[in-house]
C-alpha cells in the first residue's frame, strides 16, 4: 500500500525533530562527561559574588557589538561606493584596502590600532581604538554584502522603472530597497554574530567585555572551568537566538 504524501511529510518532520533532539542530547552528554572528568571540583557558588561583573561584561559586549555593526555598515557602504566610482584612485584604494584587511588577523588589527595608529595621533583610549579596529576589519565584508544585494537589481528592472517614469524616490521605495533589504538582512546578521564573537579579543586591551570578566573571575577564584562554562553559556545566549532569527528570516522570505 502506497504511503500518502501527508503521512510521508509527517514522518520526515518527526525524524527531523528526533534527530535534533538526539544531537542536543549527544552534545550535552559530551559536556557533562568533560565536566565530570575535571581534576578539581566545580564550585558554581563562587559565581554569586561575580554576577555583577559578568552582567557588565554581557552588556558591554552587546553595546560594543551594536556600535561596531552600525559603524561598519556606514564604512562598508562608503567602501562599496568607492568600488563603483568612476575615479580610478577610489577603485584602486578599495582593492588595496580590502586585500590588506583580508591579510590581517583581527587580533593583530586591534593591537596595531591601539598601540601603533592611536598613539601616532595622540589617541590613547585603547578600548575606543579597539572598537574602531573591529569596524575597520568588518568594513570589506560589509562592502561585499552591499555588492551582492545591489547586484540583484537587474538592468531590465532599471529600464522598466525608467519606462514607467518612476521618480528616484519611487525607485528606491518600491523597487530597490525592498529587494536589497531582503538580501541584505541574513548576511548582515551573520556579520553581527561575527562581531560579537570577535569582541572577545578586546580583552587584550583590558576592556570589560565578557572574556575580560571571565579573566578577572578566574584570577580571583582559580575556578577556571566554572568561569569558562558560564562565559560560554552567556555567548550562546546571544548568538543562538541570532542565528535562529536568521534562519527564520530566510525561510519566511523563501516562501514569498
């Protein structure tokens, strides 16, 4: 007897949920095994006196990441315009700048910005220079996002807009922006997740983000494993909902 399509779909859905549940159990089981095999007992009660410290690190991580996201969106758009410029120097500069950034690790960029470029201009606020380094580092990646988004507007669409005598406002409001936002949002959120994780490197500048909060906790209590588990969990609280939002957004737009 043939299986009905609805039954087959329901079976696949059940298998999907079972697979995800088993995967979560496997990862949790591995983590519990690692925790159980620690040489020193884990004392999570030591966290109670440092919750304010971790809260500050959590909030600072989000604030810095949002600032870096907005800043890199602006500089990325400027770099994108330079790649499209009719001036040869702007196009050459954008290519050279992109290659330099691609060849530089983020940690090196932060150190160079805070200890080399900043002091050269009498700027000694290292956390600020560290955030600027993240903005500079993400700029080419943002530029590539804009390039992909705007390339989705075909020449035929521009011809149709001219044919129907759309004003510039109408072109951007009804044709260009809706398509660009649709394409732009998922990679933009991916970059935001990258910035959040990259902000941990600001701890080398003694900026009170999450990783620096862990370092203080570890140096005061010597509870390395407890601090790592708690810090890891806080990062997961930020990044997993973000990744799920990206997937939801992609599924929603793919159905339209």
